[in-house]
């Protein structure tokens, strides 16, 4: 019987705590790199940063890829 307080000791991590396989991590990283490439093209066309959302998303994805 698993009690609410025993979940950490039993190895259960919940739905969002499950680890990803190496293949899944590779796919995720490749998708991020592809999205960064798309956004960099758009950011180059917008040097005055009028479309702030593009620049913000690009910055967030670069941080996610680095960390």
C-alpha cells in the first residue's frame, strides 16, 4: 500500500516527472535548434525589434538549449 507521503521513497515520480529517453531528448533538442534557426531569420529582418515576441522567444529558446 502506497501512502501519499511514501510516493518519493517508492520511486513514483508522477506523470510529469518521468525521464525522457536519449532518443526523445535528441528529438527535443533538434526541434529547439530548428525553431531557433527560423526565429533568427525573422529577427534579422527586424533589427529595430518591433516584433518583440520573436526576439523574446528566441532568447528563451537559446537559454533552454544552453541549460
